[in-house]
C-alpha cells in the first residue's frame, strides 16, 4: 500500500499535467501574449501590486490565473477583471488534485502562441510548471521579499527563469546568499531586475491638526511577523504615562494579535476595503506605525507618506531602510529586542508630542519623498518595458 501511495504521489502532478498540456495544444486556443499566475485576489499589499502590474498592460488583454489560496474576500478580483480575463481556480473542488491538469492546460495553450510571456508570483503551481513551458515562452517571476535563512520555493527553478523582478535592492543580496548556499551559479543573478512599487499620488494633503493628541495608525493584516502585539504594548504604555497619543488599528484580524489586556487601549477601525475611506484615515493621522520582523517595502507606508503621514517603523528585512531615513522623512528603529523596540518607539512618540514643529517637518519631507520616488507612472512604464517592449536582458536600465 505504501508503495502504491508513493507511486500515486509522484504521478498525481506530472501525469495530469501532460494530459492537460496535450489538451491545451490540440485545443488550438490562441492565448494573449501575456499570462499571469497569482495565488489569489485577497486583500493585501502584494495583491494590490499584482493588480497594478496587470493594469499597466491592460491593452494587451492578458489572462490572470489564480492558483493557490481560496480567496476569502475577493477585494481585488474586480481590479483584475477590469484589465484581464480571469480564471479563478482557488475555489475549485479537489483543486489539489486538479491543479496539475489545470497548469498543464495553460502550458499547452501557451505553446499555441510563439513568444508568449508568463509571469508568476507567490504561486507554487507556477514554479512547478516552469519546466514544461516551451523554450519560446519567456518566463518571469516577482519576489516581494526573500528571507535570507529560509528556503524559497522558486530556488529549484532559478535556471528556468528568463528574468526575476525584485522590489528592493536588499533582495538581491539575499538571493546571492541563497544562490551560494544551494549551489546555484551566480551568473543567474544577472537576470534579476529592480522595479520598485508605486502608488497613485493624491493631491497635496490639507492638514489642520488639533494639538490635543497625536494620532497614530496601523494598517495591514494580522499575522505573527507583523508583531502587532508590540503596538498593543505601546498603546498601553501611552495610556499609563498619560501621553496624548491615540493608536488606531485597521485591518483583517489585527486585534487577534493584540494581548487581551492591551485591547482596551487600542482603537479598531475595522477592515477598510474602500480606497476613499482609507485615504480619509491617512489624512486624519499623524504617524503610521509598523513593528514587523520582515517586509519587502509595504504599500501602506508608501500610501501614507503620499498623504503626509510620518512613518515610525522597525528596520525589518527588505527595503524599509532604503526609503525611511531616520529623523529626515520618518523614524527608523533599528533595535531587535522587542522590549527595546517598544522603548525606542515610545521615545519617538513622546518627542513628536512635545515638538509639533518636528512633526510638520517630517510630514512635509515624507510627502515630498513619496512624490519623488513612488509615482505609479514610473512603475507602469517599467513593467511595460519589461513585459511588452522588452529591451533585452543586457539593457543597462534594469541592472542593479
């Protein structure tokens, strides 16, 4: 029985894939020149980036194939559908057993158009299908961030990727470490291109702050690596010291990660899915706080800075230190010990309460930095060059 189970486990992916590939080829379906493979359409910064990428090439009428996680809210499904034809397999019954056939079908369909481009992110089925795409198909992926001490699911397929997109220069260093560790020839690092994320820049914010209290917000999902419990501790400590600071948390399941004893000192704005309401939250805030252990470069930081909100954040892993310059356009806490993080952030909040002129200076600098570095137009232009107007791998505009 065990031997039969091993045989089935080995065959359940490649055999259905070959069948799907054959059906895709004989179907004669002519796909668009671009196909994207993403995990889901859930609320989140990475999904917003995926929608922005697809929107940048909407005139090519691409396909978007959702492969992995059952979508709990479909926050960005409409965004995908505005710019692409969407195939959502995340809710498919027995998806685990059918995904090989599904990926094989799209591999076969891709062969019906020479020179097609496939692009994936956070999708294990996409990586597993890479060896089966024909050599005439350009294969790319996007890495939001890579943890240097964690095996990434893309590593066995690095040699099959024609180009890889990263959003922070630090990711390149982490990739180099992983390539060395797993014996991947370092020449493949030349295929890595840097395209930083962008946001739509609102009109300059009109701020008339009331000096009664400092308004701090956290925007994001609840998860362990976000270390939201530290924000709860900070809220409690502000109350204990009678510091005029109000901390509001917005996002899915964020309060689940705050200690029960700290919850009375936090305000919860719910899970905000409307862009207008989110912009309103930013415009009422003075500071956006983030205590993450690891990040790429969060979209919420970019959005908040564009509204003149001052970032107060841990250094984390990723691109935060590339953009947040301590005491220039925000505050960057470099401590690693959790108690020291709370202490350092309390010191910065206390300083902002007592120095409103500093708050105004940092707010103006954050907004100006966003204008100069985060414009969505640059992001769209770079993705169009990469996906539609491909200049070749040796074009200097992409080298790090």
